C-alpha cells in the first residue's frame, strides 16, 4: 500500500524519527507536519497541546495517511489516547517504545526520565513504565532549558554542558541505571548527558524503538509500501528555515517543504 505514513511534531524535533524511518524503512513514503509557529509545546497547557495535535492529525487524515506517528513526546503524553480513539488508522507515539527499551535495559528496575514540563507533568512515562513493570521506580525530571539550548544551535558548547550538569544535579541522590531521553531534542545533548553520568548509565532514545513498532504494524496490517519516494514536509512556520534544517539533518539537498496554516 503506497499511502504515506504521517509524522507530526511541535517543530523540527520529530525529524529524529524521520531519519530512522528513512534508514530502516527506505521504501515508506512520509508526510511530516511540524508546528514551528507554535513550538515549543513543552511549557503549554494540556488543552493547547491536544488542540494543536488534533489540528495536525486532521490534516493528515484528509491527506490519506495509512498510519500516524506522534513523534513529539509532549504531544504523545497529552494526546495519544484521544487521537487513537478518534481515527481509524493505526496511531503510535514515542513514549511506549522508549519505556519498553528502558525496561529491557535496566537491571535495577529504576529509571530516570528526562522530558519537557508537559511530558513530566502528564506522568505518561510513569504509567507506561509501571504498565510494563509494576514495581518499576521512576524518577522524572523536567529539563526546561534543554530545548532552548538545542534550538539556539549552541548544543555542543560549554554553556550547554553547564546547563546539563546543573539540571541533572537533583537526580544524584537516586540509584537508577537507565535514563530515557523523553524529548525529541535531547539526543543532541546525549554526549553531555552521558559524560555527566560518567558513562555509567544506559541512555535510551526512542526514535529507533519507535521505528521498530512502525515496522511491526505495517507488516501486521500488510500495508507496507514498495516504491521509494522522497518525503513531503509541511510547516506552520518559516519554510526557508525548516528547509535548511531538513537539508542538514536528513541530507536531502532540496527537500520538498510546504507551508500549512491552522484556522
Ligand atoms: N535544532 C532544532 N530547532 C531549531 C536547531 C534549530 N536551529 C538550529 N538547530 N530551531 O531542533 C527551531 C526553530 N525553528 C524556526 C523555524 O523553522 C524551523 C526551526 C532540533 C532538531 C533535531 C532534528 C540546530 C540543528 C540544525 C540542524 C540539524 C540539527 C540541529 F541546525 F540540532
Ligand atoms: N517535540 C517536543 C518533545 O518531544 C520538544 C519541543 C517542544 O517542547 O515542543 O517533547
């Protein structure tokens, strides 16, 4: 079935999932919507995040996607259940795959989750982890400075390193062995995070895990595509800025980036 997979995010962060999709499922056509004009979702209310997410999903439903990936942790945390109940195509988020990988990696059953304010406040990771392992101990930490430092482009700097060290300090009293990067942007800070923990924690990023689920669903439903195509991107923000990040991150020289508006 050559209909596209829909991927949504609050902005460009979900391109981390698109990169893995293209690597592992190169024949799958992708339509992506990034809500750059209203990014970041992390500090927003659950009501706003739900409304914005439904706007993106409705557009993709009209475009005829065969399944949907909510590539944004904050949107997954707040809206996944609602979206699954409203649409008839398969819908997955990024939280369950990351939680599953963490449970597999952890020997102590104690896991730290790093995310935005919205993700941490929703307790969605706590629920996902406890569903997999009822006795799991979860330490969640909101890292509100991480998205801005990545989006400033200065995520390799000493300043970023300082922010990471300062933010992660409160975790030191607890004895977890696995850390979930529960936000699209945090893999870009992975080296700082790893070094902060002296390389002694398992670090889980959900993009690869999510693609494993996409692959399984496509097979189960027998809706795999056979013809390779370039992805199409929609942004609510600047097409030019979006295009340059896509070109860089996905190594597509002239990506097809279009504008979309809601209301
Ligand atoms: N990374 C992200 N968001 C940005 C950025 C970045 N600017 C530089 N880099 N900007 O997210 C967000 C603001 N908008 C404005 C309107 O258009 C789009 C963006 C992380 C992206 C993860 C895939 C740094 C940077 C880059 C290229 C690739 C990766 C990256 F320039 F982190
Ligand atoms: N995409 C968001 C997430 O994964 C991070 C950026 C935002 O706050 O919108 O939680």
